């Protein structure tokens, strides 16, 4: 796959690509294991760069809604191309309380169709397009959202999932 061509977008009903990635706490996260431990599914959200304004807004919104998502049976996992150390500093600074995974070679982002061209401050760059997926316990995608806005995204996601 070329550096500037994203994979075909995934859709609800597709099988979620499984993965194992290092996390900010020095462990590894495997999607298959995480979805087995979550009653209703896993919210996997991809963000472009730790500690940037939009990514901080989105991460803190997930943090602030984590208790209700967990009580409704959902686990939350953030994925970015940042190195583990950058994600660790971000998680610590924002007291996130959910794992951040490092996809430095963007293989997982490629598999989910979120790696590709995007516009940042009027210029085209290649990287992660902010996207969110809900993976059911059986490994199928219940939801696939590309190009989400960090403002209000978690509230809309909660409404779509029926989380009070």
C-alpha cells in the first residue's frame, strides 16, 4: 500500500481486524482479549497525535465519559502512530484511565482504513484520520465512523450506543 492511499473504509457488519499493540503503561493490548473482557464491545478510536488540541479534547471527553461507557459494558482504547513514551506522557498528563496503544508503523491504521491524506491547517499531509469504531464481542464492527470531529463526538457516540 502506498504512503498516500488509504485502505477501503470498513463498514458496520465487517469483521474488525485484530491486532496487538504496545500500550502507554508498558503492556500489550490485544483487541480479541479486550473485547472478551467487555460485555457489549470495545470503542476503538484513532487519533492523529498525542497532546495536540483536538486529540486532547477527544481523549478528555472519553475520560470524562469513561464510567458511563464502562457501566454500559464498553471498553475504550485509543490508538495513534505516536511512540509509547509520547502516549505515556499524554495519558499521565490528562489522567486518562484507559489504554493508549502505539501503532508507530501504522499497520493497524492501514487495516482500518484510517491512514491516508488529510488536511491540516490548509496543507495536505499523510497520517491518521480521526475515526471511531465499535467492535462487538463477536469481533464484528457495530459502528465505523471516519473523519469525526473531536467536539461533541463522544456525546453523539453515547447517544448512538444508547448509553445514558
